[in-house]
C-alpha cells in the first residue's frame, strides 16, 4: 500500500470527510488520493489561511476537516490558528510538507524551515515529524488524538519520508 493511500485510508477511518489542500509537489499523491475518494469532499484552496477558514465552516457544519499544506505558509496562518481554530477549540489535522531541510533544492524554502517548529511550539500546537515511511503508522493515533482533545495538530512530513526530492 502506498503512503498516500494509507494516509487517506486513515482520514476516512476517522470520519474526516472534508479536506482542503494547497498545491504541493511532495503531497501530490495524497491530494490525488483525496480527490479520488467519494467519501471525501475535497476543495482546493488558494491560500492556507483561507483553507483553515473553509475547515472551520466544515467543522461548524458537522464535518471533520483536515488541511494539507506546506510549512512555508505557517507564518500566514498564525492569526487564523489562534483566533479561530484554537479559540473555538476546533480539531484540525494539518498534514504539512516540511520543506527546507537537508537536500532542499530551493534556497528560499530553507528559511521557513528554521522557524516552523518554533512557531508551532509557541502556539502550543502538538507537532509530529515523519522522517521515514514507517512513521505513517502513527497517523491514525494522531488523528484520534486531534479529535479527542479538539486541537489543531501538525504532522510534518519531510522529503525523506516521501522518498527524496
């Protein structure tokens, strides 16, 4: 089974029925898998904070949402995470490609990688970092945790998890 299929199977098993995505090469397989699943209502977003707003609406409408995005936009999402998602205690699994680490071919991606974990920690957002394929086995438990405690949770997936650049 592919990593992308396992991730989407876990979303479906945890009743995640609304997923918004921002384009990302590393997460492309997951995005395609979401689009192919009739159990998931997939809406592409223009920006990550817009996607979080869509997730809030889905949550208020009785759906379990998730967002798929890159870490390079964490800075854009801080206000939305604090004043909407956290204030209203909305569970939000955030599957995030963690760009900017070793072997990153795009120089501008490296700068946000330096700040990503610190920003998430400052916001008290539980963060998990997937480095190797076997780490995907924790995804189901992370989703259960997110919905049990009504918190946003970040799952950072680096290039080595996806098999390199």
